[in-house]
């Protein structure tokens, strides 16, 4: 294996996302063969010893891809200093898995996890525009004009949200498909409409659907599902 940037190796090993790996490097918490490195340094994963926060990482040849039906009340993290409930309590793997994106504590539904850093990066990175579909129940009935605003985009933090696909399901329930990953973006969009989200349930990520997967349970993705998500899911319409 040839030399590659250390943050990529760390991510591919399933230790954390590439972005977090870069932060760890900046903090001086990553060593190659006993020497602290800086951003841009490269290493050979097969020959060099890479240490992250005191842990020697190893590339796992077996790649794992998991779909979890996250329940409300769990943090999308593998560790919490305040000892709150995390998704780690719902998993049973020796390998360290990366959550692909996030669902906030009060949200539920489809969450993907993997030890393949390249796969995680492609699904998470905005430039790939992998769409996510959510089922949203609001406190008050939502008007047609408000649904139109969600479709066309709303100014949040001086930046307009991207156009969305929106479909009404009932007076206070709708489906929305977006590709943005800004923190709590749907809740903030609904709040902008002087309404409040009572339930937020993610039902699809790209070509992967939640389906009848029970709450708190997980399943392995099929090769077809992984390949489909890696290829292109920009044109998916989950309302069909």
C-alpha cells in the first residue's frame, strides 16, 4: 500500500470521521512511529505505526455497514462525558463504527454506521448531495404557503436552505427530502414558520429506506444497497 494522508487512514480504520481526525492531528494527539505529526503528513498503513489518542489503529479488512432505527432519547455518539444514553448501547460490535451524520437526541429513525471512512465521507459530504427523507409532525397545522416556503428554501443564519421536496401527509404532518446536514436544520426551518416539531423521524438516506426495521434494532446493508448509495442517489424520490 502506498503513502496516504494520515487523517484518511484514521477514517478508513473506522476510528472517527476524517474531519475529526484532522482536529485530533491539530491537537497533537496523533503519532506516526512515535512522532507527533501535523496536517498533511502521510504514512503507509501497512508499515507505519499510527497512534491516535494513545490507541494504535489497524485497518480492518472486513467492512461493516449498518442501518439502525435510532429511538428518541439517544445521542448519536459513541461516548458522552455526561454519561447520557448513546447509540453504543444499541450496538454489539467489537469494531469501532462511525455514525454517518447525526440525528439529535430528540429525533429518531434511520442512522447508518460503518467502519469504512471513504463510504462515510461520501454519504456525509454536502458535495455529493445524498438526500435524506424525514417524516415531520408539527405542533400546529402547517399551511400550504408554509410548505411552499420549505420547498423553496428558508434563510437560516444568513444562508438560504437548498430547495426541498415536500409532500403533505395530514394537516400537521409532512414528508421532506433534503440533502443539507446543518445542525437541527429541519427543526430550525419549522421554527422559522412559528411552529414546532413534535416528532422528527428519518425514513430514508439516499436509496436506503428504514422500512419495517423495529425501533432500537439494526441490520446489515446489502452489497446492492452499499453500491447504490456509493454510486448516485441524487435523483431518488422517496415519495413514490
